[in-house]
């Protein structure tokens, strides 16, 4: 794609978008190589609203890192940066499913070659491998268990492990069937441990190599999948078993991913799908910021 906007008859300009998902964690992708779009909180909320906008769990702005003020120094300024916003407009450090969709978009749009693609994020550069079958592997960096905490859901406390995957997680391993939980509201958590909020995962062990997970994401609500969350729950499960490395299959409501934890990092492998391409109406884009 040539840029974030196209000019129509009469000089009216629309804003290009692509809709995609990774295991049904869905995103609006906005191509903006030169960083000219005014992506305000109001516009993000309107875009992600499933009644008045396109509907999504978040927005992925495709921009050169040089145009992002808070891009970390470890990211190549000339490289592509995933400027990720949650559905509530909040800026987020990292999104594993989003990186897969982002890298797939880059290849699809001819902005990167199939194979190895490095995506800049607020948690640093993330190497990806985009396969022809739509499966993407992301180098997720370290998944660090930082302590213990609890989540409270429906009056019941669930112990869990605090895990840093570039963003905060509370992975709660439980024998209660995760399919039976009501995650429409944010589980209560210790704000002194998670002052910037937290993604809360509830996890069942299916067998020695398989986990089942549901998640309530900060700034979004329950989502069909959370890429960093799947890495966090595998790190927590291995830690609970006294292991520092291993592989697990993780089932989420939106599908299945593979996670590997190593001594010095982690990888996430799963599908990414581009669903639609189009242009946002220029009048709608202007009104969405009011």
C-alpha cells in the first residue's frame, strides 16, 4: 500500500485500514509510514467499538520507528514499529498476537520480504518468521516470573505468578474449569504489585504438554486470545514445576498456539489472518475525534 490516505473525487481523503486477527484476537491495522495520522484516544476507542466503528481488541499503527517519540533506543529508527493501542486508547508495550498480524501485513503489503521480519515494539525489537501458510513465529524475549500475587474473581481468590513478558501478567493455575468463569469484569488484583494494571490469565493443565487458558486483558476486557499471555502462562507452569525451559501447546477460545521457553528467551508460534482492506470515511475519521 502506498500510504495512510487516498484522495477521492472532490478532494475527500479516506484513511486506509486492514482488519486482521491472531487466534481471533483482532486488530485494526493503520498504515502510517511517515507518522502523519493523528491517532487520538477517541479515534482508537471509536475504531475498536463493535457498533460504531470497525470493531477490534486494539489498533496497530504501522510507522517507521523514527516517528515514534517513545520508541526504545534498541529499535532501528529506520525499521517498522508496531505502535499498539488497546481498545480503550491506552498505549501498550507489547502484543504477541498483534506482532504476528503486523508482520503478516508487512509481507502482504510488500513492505518486508517473507521469512525473517524484525518488528519494533515498546518492549524492544521482536524478530519474526512469516511462513507461506500464514503461521508466524515471534521471538518474544524473556518471560520472567517476578513473584506471587492473587486475583479475586466472584469472591474467590486465585493464587498466581506475576510474569513480565515486556508487559505485566498474573497467571493463575487452577483446577477449576476455566470455561466456567465469568470474565466480563476485571478480576481484582493487588495494585501495589501491578500499578499500571495487569492481564489476568486463568489456566488449566490439560496434560503434561498442554494448557487451556482464558484471559482478561487490561484496557480491553476478555479477549479470545492473548499472545503475551500464552507465553506468561507457560513460564508460570514451568516455574511451578521447577523447570526453567520447555514447550507447551496452549488452547485459547480463539484457537491454539505453541510456546517455547528457553534459558534466554521465548517464542510464540501461531496463525495470523488478514480479513479485509478498505478506507475509513474521511468524515467519520474527523467526527471520531470529537
